[in-house]
C-alpha cells in the first residue's frame, strides 16, 4: 500500500507543502529496476559526457563499446495527446491502480474515471489534462516494464514534451511520483489562470522552406498594436520538425496569421484545442507558483540523461532542473533540437530503441520527420486495451 503523511495548508502567499511518501518504490521511480529496488544508473559504455567520472580520452578509446541498438530511449508526450479512454489497457499492470489512487488523494477528484470516461470537455481543460497525461504516461511505463523489462533496464535517456518532462524526471529517479504530481497540479492551475487573463491560443503551422516565422510573428504583433493591444505577444512556442512549428500568442495575432497565411508562406495553419498561449510571455504569471512548489519538492540528479525543453541539453543537477522547469513555461519547446541531441551519432552507428510511453503517437510522428533512421526502431506503448 501507499502511505501518506498528508498535505497541509501553508501560510498565505505560499503553495502547500507536500508531505507524501511511498512505503515502497514504484518501478516508474527507478529506471532499470524490475523488482522495486533501487538501482544505480544503467550500465553504459562510458559515464555521461562531462561528468566528473569521465576517464581521460586516452583511456576512453580502449574501453569496449556496447551496441547502441541494445539500449533504449523513452519519450513522454505532453498536453494535447489526451483522449477519453486512455489508461483502460493499463489497469491490470502492477502499481497502476495505486498510482491513480495516489492521484485521487493529491488532486481531490477521480482522475481515473476522467481518463476512462471523460467527459471530453473536462479532460481537455489544462487543470485536468496535464495530471491525466502525466499519470497515464507513467502508467504506460509500468506496462512496458511488465512486458519488456529489458527496455527499462537498458534505458539511457529520456525526454518529455512540456508537462511530459515531469514524467521523464520521475522515471529518471530525479523526482518522487507523488511530489511531482503535486507540482504538475500547481503548474496546471497556474497556467489555466494565466490563460484566462487574455484571449489567446496556439496555432499549428507548417511553412514553406522560405517561410520566416519570426517576421510573420512581428507582423502579427504590429497588427495587434494597430488594434490597441498593449504589449502584444506572438512567438514560436514549439519547434517540432523542419518547417513545423506551433505559434502562440494573442488571439488577434493568430487570426492575422491565418488570414495572411499565403502571403506569409504558411502552407497550413490549424488552431490547437488549448486554453492559452503556452510557452510564451503570456505564461509569466504562472512562473512564481511553479517556482515556489519546486523549492519544496525533493529533486536529485537524474540517473539517466534527461533533456530540457528549453535548450535541448541534458540536465546537470537538481538546481538546473528547478531553473529550467520554471523557464520552460515562458520559453519555446525545442523538441526538434532535443531529438537531434538525443540521436546524434557518427555515420553507420546504430540507433537505440525508442518507446513513446503515454497517450497518442505525436512524438513518433515528429521523430519520423526529424530522423527516419531513428524512427525505424520506434514503438508506441499502447494505453488502451488490445483486442483479444
């Protein structure tokens, strides 16, 4: 069973302190563990680049190299991947029901019922969607651990898209499941509140090779200024794949981009079903609540490589994690750059197996557009029930 010390209210102006602990370890908390025991970082052919334990270069060249295709990478999806019915295929696996029980106590509502049955209009709300994707993704890890424990044991890297980054950090052992979920709750509530301040949104865009996204955003902001909007926001919020972007900002700016798409060399523009302009300056008010809760959450250095959305680089230590998770709210998600960082290798070197753990297959689609060779060993871990 999972034991709780409890959640207590803090003084005015501060988020609640989370005092939650597990009486046993979930496998989602420790990469490379199939029996719930703590295990150190999975064996690799060398320590992480730049680590203090790196041997001299002359020693490294004599160290035998392991086949990269015998390793794995886990990718965790973000908001927008959710759908009613997700999680239905995961409940028979160890720890999953307990994870949703933890979620109900922390969130104060039945997350499992919302994931399984909706209604859709409630599930898509930021305050519900982010915890739902977070928990379902880590539940999918439980399925992968049960069906293919080697994929967990040999995992050397993980990355998550937006809120998926929290799931990647939990999987890496950097954060406790319950505490991370509470941080996600605070994050989602703060982002929802920021979204309600001004009419805003996000626009999926595919441009021609000659498209100039920054210039298009500048024109959209000038249009907003002409309408009397003070300090208009319009910027690239997600770098997905070559010529694939998500632009976010004031609603009037996004309307301008759609109306002038041909002139701006935009082949396709599609509004996303989200409540606000995530990963832009319009999320500035959400940074302080998240910063406060992250000060109270225990964070350690990840046991495997985890990559930050902010710059596509590996997290180095716990203070780096705290800084980047806050900065992520107002910075574009550099997913394309992250994939290049993860899968960069010399010509002829094999690629690791990639597992997308969570609802949807959007990350697989972006991987295919960014790196077809890496995509050849991609697998999606299903979160609904397979037909018998």
